[in-house]
C-alpha cells in the first residue's frame, strides 16, 4: 500500500501550522565580504543583490574576519589540507587540536579542555554522559537553560530537577528535598541569550558547596567578551575556580566554529572516554582549530575590543529607550526589543530588510515563550555611528507604521 500521499499531507499540515501562526522560519541568503563586517550582500529570491547590515549575528567582535585568525587558517590549510581525516580516536587528533585545547585550558584556569564540533554537542554530550560517571546523579537545571542543555539532561536517563529561572531559593528547596548522599550537579548559564540577563553564579556556587554538588556553567554568550582575558562572566567576577565544568563556544565571539568544555584533567578524560557525541564524531578541520586557537590567544590580550563592544551595546540601548521602545536591559551586550506578536515581529523584520537593508531575524516560539516574540540586536565594535543612526531611524519609523503602542508595551 502506498502511504506517500498520507505522509505528504502530514508534512504539509505541519508546515502550514507554522505559516498560520506567523512563525515559519525563512533563511536569508547572505554573502559575508571579507574585511567589510558587519556589511554583507543579500541575494533576493529573484536573484538580485542587496547591500545589508547584519544586526543579528553572533560574530560579536568581528573576529571571523580578523587577520590573525585568517592567517592562522591559511597557514594550516597550506600545511595540512582540508579535513582532519577522522574522529579524535582515529587519526583526527592533530597538533592544531592540542594547541587549541591548551589555549582553552589556560583561558579558564583549568587543567584541561576538550574540543567538540559545536557547543551544542559539548553540552548535549557532556550532560548526557555524566550519569554514567556518577551513578544516581541528580541534575538541577535552570528553567531557561539552552536547548542543548535541556536535551543533554533529558537524554541522560538520570534524575532531574528544574528550578525556576535564577531562583536560588527554589534551587535550595529542591536540593534540601533530595537525599544528601546522592551525587548532584547544578547546570546553568552565565548569560541567557534571549533576555540578556546574568545567572547568579556566586550564589549557586555557595549552594553547591553547601550541598556537595558539582557546578556546570554555559558561558557561550560570554567567552571572549567578559573578564580581563575574555574567559567569561565567571572570570570577571573572580569565580572560575569554583566552577567544575565550563562550557564555551568558538563560533560566537571567537568567530570560527566549535565548542568545548574546560575542567579537571580527570573530568575531561572521562568525558572523552565515555561520551558518544565526542567519540563518534569527526574532529574539526585543522584549519578551523588553528583559527580558533589564534582567536582565543588574540582576545586574551585585547580588552579594548571588549570595552568597545560594551560601549556600542550601551549606546544602542540608550537610543532605543529614548524612542520609547520596549527593550530588555540587564546590562549585557544583548539588546532584545519586545514585540509580543509573531506576525508583527516577522513584519518588522521583513520591512527592516527590504526597505532599509537592516538584517535582524525575528525570534519566535519555541525559542522564546508565546507572547514574548522579539527582535534581538547584537551590536559589535564595528557597528559605528552611521549604522546605529540608520537602525534607530528605521525602528522609529517602522514602530509607528506597524501601529505598535510604545507606551503600552513599555508598561
């Protein structure tokens, strides 16, 4: 019996639901031009080209086009070719991977680091493996943790507790309710990327000490951008030594690709030895590892880039607030403008792109809860006065055009 039509109809229904709710995701074809970040070229559906300014990228510091990074990558390609040739266990460990892990361990003040193909995989693989290493482990996970952390905790087969976002009192209640002898781990983030708020690192570390729990922090939206050497919010606050496992990415502030954990030598060795997501995945191309290592090393000595980044974020937030727009400001570099409706959010995004050459993707459910749909801007040190002026003018005009009530949304 031919079931093809039935399957096809179900696929159509699933896709139509997204269209009807106004949250069908559209990819924008972009060509980044070396040396011109944040400017790029968009290819329209009809094949024509449009000059655009990228306002939603995660290359927070423009390191994806930095000469130090590109030189390292070119040299590695000339020396070794394209791919790594295998998993880390089978010919895929090169001097470039080892150098990168040494740089990352030094960055976080840990004995060792372990590189994965992405921070998503690093979170998923590590959190799903830990119960194999600590039988009976209970993981306490912040309610707003990233999807990769949620997936890792969900798949590990162990016990889990979800504490209300940044609610240390609720976390304490959950810890007190469990067997004092059970192994425990608290998983949370330093900066939550949708609202840009900070996790209470010190308070959580205090609870971990009191209840004998391990700590696992995701610093994906902080590495490269906070702290004297760019190790993240924990470094900025002098708390890195109190964290057992630090997760980070090489694809945002460092401008390349990949993810990692930094921890004790024994912890990294155990994850390396037991995590399928590490064992069975081809390693990063040597050129990527070389570029990432160069980026990490450079940003350890570039506090001026971090300062410029924070300044641009403060200026953008101040100017958008001046227009009466409903932004969320927790003091981080992330600038969310709340719209609260998926259709309006998509309309604003489309009009910014078509009419003003400003590219910012709509953020809709399930990335954020329904009713909190938003545009999320990520300024960088190279978004200068001209780009800021253009964005502010466009938002001012379009907010009124779309009949969005500033005062009501700001209340």
